C-alpha cells in the first residue's frame, strides 16, 4: 500500500477578485517522481510556493507527512527539500564549501552526510572545484545535493531542467528516478517539457486555470490499469470482429486489417486464442498508448503549454 507524503485538500488561492488556484485536491505518494504539468499561468509555481510556505493559502489545507503547512509549519517543512527557480550558490567557493556552509545552518548534519549526498548526485570528481567552473547541469545537481542534506521525505523542484542541454536533462532525469526508487522519497517536479515528464515521471497531474484536470499514470503504474485499449493486426477485420462478438468479446474495426479491443493481459491472450482457433491470422498485438502530449491536448482542449 502506497504511503502518502503530501495531501492537498481543496487548496484555494485568490488574489483580489482573481482565483489563481481553485479547490486543488491532490495526493503525492512516497517513492515516485510526480509531475506537475500545465500551460503558462495555470498555477504551478503558485502551488509550489504555497507548499513551501512562501505564499499563504486563501483556504484549504496542505499536509506534509501529517503536519499542516499553515498550523505546524516547522514540523511540516522539516520533511521538505526544495529548489524554487535556480539554486543559489557562492560561485567563488567550491561545491564542497557551499555544502558545508549550508550544512552549518541546519543542526545535526555531519560531514559523513555531506559526503553521502555528494556521492548520491555523482559529483565526487568535481566537488572540490569552484562552482563558477561547473556546467549548469552540475549546478543543478549541487542544488539537489543541498536540498537533500537534511534527509527530506519530499523533494520539490520547480522547472529543474530549465537551461540544461539534452545530456544534462538526461543525467538529472536518471538521477531523480533513481533517487525516488532507492531513497524512497517523493520527487515533485513542475515542468513544461512534455517529453521529459513522460520519461521522468511515474504520474503526472495536469492543471489548467488553477484547477486539477487529471492525474495520469506514466511509468511503472500501467499494470494497475485493469483494462486498456489494444490494437490487433489481423488478416480480416470483419471476420475477427464477428468471431470475437460470438464469444462475447466486443471488438471494433479500425481498418481492413486492424481491430481494437478493451482488455487486460489475460483477456487479450484469450481473444488471440479465439481468433487463431477460428483460423484467422493475427500478425501483431500492441497497446494503444497515447503519448503524454496527446493526453495533455485531450484534457486541456489543445491549450498551449509553456
């Protein structure tokens, strides 16, 4: 059973007569990279600022590890590491000195923990070099190391791939996925890069005009879906549809040699066996998986992202 680290209940933010966030209710589990996706001005950064206490809620509640961000701020924020916008570093100091400087502000962080996070983000070879010599990707990883020093249960990253080249994006993506799985923490990522969210996240929440539109499983969660749309390439679509209908397995013709069924793994195998037994050739079976871009455009009515 999944453990929920963040519970947002009817979170609302109004500024004057404008409603920026409208009754947002969302659960974020441990051990996953959870994406937050929406068009420009949809309320992504406002939500993150409320999560870390930089902006007050108008109404509703955000609980982190069972503690209210409005009523028990110190207890709630103790479990959070965050990078909102770009990580701020002293460029004339080494990466290691930056981490030591930050560690002094938080009680209980040992030099062993500093070495541990350096290893976690893969900066061992360059940690004693000055930050001004780091690439943007390395600075992002140093920022993540800083956010992880106090062993948070939740890591919040606002547009972490901004300005990174493709290699830097891949590096950060692979690291965040490993971090969620191996350390068991929740990684909450806001981004406008659809293709990256698809590769990085286990689930994605889609927000539009301050309202939660949908939560979609992306990776690792597909087995939870009992039935999905499957496309079968067959010799004769009409014959395949009528053969399956006779066995109480509804099917729909897409093209002269393509049919679609709504089935899980087991019933897909059964449908295949029925067709083969009836002497109908089946050339291939594939899941009709929509890309995140298709899903996004479907639920937001084609609104641009950014």
